[in-house]
C-alpha cells in the first residue's frame, strides 16, 4: 500500500468513514476529526511508518507538520519518510 | 435535613454482570474466585482472584470509547447504566445541575499504567498512545459517567484505599441530605487484577494462595477482586413525588481515622465509625440486624473487626448477623464497599442474608454469627456496611428498610 493509501486508511478509521469517502482536499474538520482524533491519528501515523512527527497540540500550526488537509498530511508524511531513508 | 433513598442499583463483579445475577449468586453462596487469567501469571506467587471472566469490552463500547476507557471506567459505566436505568431518571435543566457523581477507586486505571509501563520498560518502546493520561486518571470513571448522563453538579473521585467506596457514598449521602444535590450517582469501581497490581499486594504477605475464608480459624489471607457497583441516591421527597421505586433508605454515615498505624487496624477506630454511623442515623443498637463486614480474611482484620462490633453492640452483638461477602467476590479494594452494599440492600429488601462462604472452623476471636456458608432468611430493619482501609481510615454506612 502506498503512503497515501495508508494515511487515508488511518484518517478514515479515526473518522469512522470508508477510505473512499475521504477526499484529498478535505480538512480534518470536514470529516469530523476533533483535536483528540488528531493526536490519535498522529500516534497511528508514527506507529505505522516508524517516524516521529513534529506536532505540538498546544500550537498545531507551529511545527513543520502541515495538517491543513488530507493532501498536506500525506505530503508531510512522505517528506518525513524520505528524510528517514536519506 | 432531608431524607435520602436509593432508587437504582447496578453492578458488574465476579459474581454477575448485573444485579439479578449477583443477588442470585449471593443467595446461593457461590464463589466467584478462581485462577487468574492475566499476562505473566506464572511469575506471580498469588494466582487466584475474583476476576470477571468472559468479559468482552467490544460488546459494550466502540473502538474510540475503548481508547479512552480503562477497564475500571468500563465497569463503572456499565454499572451506572443499570442503576440509572432502574431509577428511571433522566437529567436535564435544573435537575442536571443539581445532580452529580462521586465514585471511589484506589488504583484508577491501573491496567493502563501496567500495560504502558510494560511497553516502555520491557518492550523498549519510545512512544505510547496519546490518551494514557485521561485513561489512567483516578477520576476517569467519574467523569465519563457524568458525561454519559449529563450530570453537571458536584462530581469528584475519592481514593482512600479499601474504604474509597464507603467514603464516596458517605459524601453522596451527605450532599443529598443537606440539600446540596437532589440526586447523586455513587459507588465505586476497581480493576487491579494485572501483573503489577497483584505483585504489589504479594509484597505485603497478606494474600491467600487458595481462598478467602473470613472469620474461619483456618483463614490465611485476602483475595483480590475487581468490578463496580453504582447506586442512585435521591432526595426522598423528590423520589416520592415522581413515584419512584425505593430500594431502601440511607440512614446514616460516619468516618474516623485511627491516627495510629499505616496498615495495622485499630479496634477503637473501627468502633468509633460503627458507633458514629448509628448515632448519625439516630438508630438504637438493638435495631441492627445485619452487618456486612469488612471481613478481609486476614488474621488482623477479622479479629479486630469482631472485637469492635462486640464493643459497640455489647450483648446485642450475639443477636445480630455479620457476614463477609468477600469470601465470594474477593476484595475489590476501592470498589469493595459498593459491591458489598448490594448484600445490605438484599438483606433489607428481600430478607435474605448473604453468607460467609469457605467457613471451616470457629475462631474464638471471631465468635459472632457470621452466617457460615449458607444464606439465611431473616427480616432486617437496619443494616450496616463496614469498610476499614489501610492508612487507618474507617467508613461505615447505615441503611434502613423502606
């Protein structure tokens, strides 16, 4: 499974939706993921990809990790994964 | 001061997953203690407990709820659903603001702590699930019940070891009696049967390897249990006005501190709490028909408790019945007083006295009518429930037949 599909699967499970219901341009708010759902999603992403996500729940916009849309999260995970490989 | 009645009761414990099955088990003198089924049990020297077997959390809660609910929270929510369901109450507007939750627990989310210490220390993981703190905190059960039922008044958790539930219910009683609250959802919950939870108790050398036999000369220690019981304490006039079914009246409560030793019980401290509850309820000693004992099955507790009862009641001590249902469900630590209150309600309402099972041989230092092995029919006007905790904290509740 691609990184994109895996991230979508994690987000869909958190939102209690089917992966096919998730659009890349959706924001987390659009699909009903609240702040607790967000930290759980990030935990699942870290566990799945064996990466450490720079995310501070006190100030979600502060870190490098862009959570403004599903596409942004996928891109951020791809970036972290490629840095890890380098 | 107002009067306080119980209009709902619910439970899940080693004897049953609801009130009817628990009452039946207590009447039959059934034992809910057996081999523990937990991780690393082979490294424990104590391998028995009052464990709730065949429990499937997914049958009651969805994945997201389970991420937030430790086992002790799940037990409290299930017991609260039964209790509030029976009461027929729903909470909105002013009633919601005047109603709250007080539960006792000692270990709180101990399974969550145990699992995650295991993950970081033993498995060497460097990351834990984000909800460990809200899952393990001692007030989690209280908070989730308040959230599920919209109870917006006085709400907190009491942790006084083995007296936690009695202290919690005593507070709830006084809040309703004083007019501070109309309805209080109260009781206690405990889920301590994990490797760390048992291992710590092993260290004290007070645990039995085979059975809990309170008051029997052959007793050799306590056995841990798990579970929850929840009650709806309601202002009597409020309950009467809505035609609620009343299970019994909460008549009095007292607490005391031994101010003596951190683990050894004190006869004087226990006697002051028992006598205090009678005084608070304005009940004469002679009207007490049944005492649900703290009765842990340790050498120290049982003889001290019997001496305290003899001191308070004098000649009447030989006429009342005193049993320890811990022989059946084990010691639920912070939840124990709540589950034991069920036996008091059964005595008052159904006229059935739960037995002390596992009783083999009389002990001259426990020479009271301990209702050995077989339940008994008897009409009881007043019942007491004793709880005496490590730390020297004693809490006794008096219930009256309605």
